[in-house]
C-alpha cells in the first residue's frame, strides 16, 4: 500500500505541477501577445504623428511661399503703377507713389501738417476742474437739506 499511496501522491503532485506550468505558459503567452499589440499600436501612433508633422511642415512651407509670391506680386503691381504714373502724369506724383510704396511719407505734404489729433478731454478754464477729475461735478455742500449729496 505504501507504494500505491506514493504513486497516487506523485501522480496528483505531477498533475498539479503540470496544471501550474500550463497556467503560467498561457498567462505568459497572453502577456507577450498584449505586449506585441501595445508595441504595434505605439508604432502606428508614432507613424501617424510623423505623418501629421510632415503635413504641418509642408503646410507652413507652402504658406510661406504663397505669402512671398503675394508680396512680390504686390510690389510688381505697385512699381508698375508708379512707373505708369511717372510716364502719364507729372514726375512729382510718380515720386510720391514710389515713396509711399517704400513706407515713406512725403515731408512736404501740406494736408498732413494741417491735421491735429483728436482730444479726449473737454477744454476748461484755467483753475477749473477738468471733466476727467475724480470729483468733477460733485458738490461738497448738502443740497436742499439732505445730509450728503455724494452718498447716492
């Protein structure tokens, strides 16, 4: 009996050990599958990010080129108009157009000298409070028997 019980005990122990090893193998395989799936998803995300960055770079390169072309076209149109003005009218008008295209204003322009900037205050008499004064229009004396005209 002794050998039968040992044989049964060894069989149960072997079965348990086999079940444990099978469980660990399946579990390890699932972890490997998950890891491979995550690595694949990470590579796909990186590829999408790189594609997006390339598209953004191409967009800004093309935008810069188009703005440069627009600026050159504007300059060419302005030069054409200035040259036409010089040919078709007096040379002073043509020079003014050329100066305006370079961002300079004529210093002899009489209309610019006559313009005054707008005022943001009302004129006042000397010694009087201005309309921007904090206490403008407030009386310190009570009106019609009220205690304080300012307390409203």
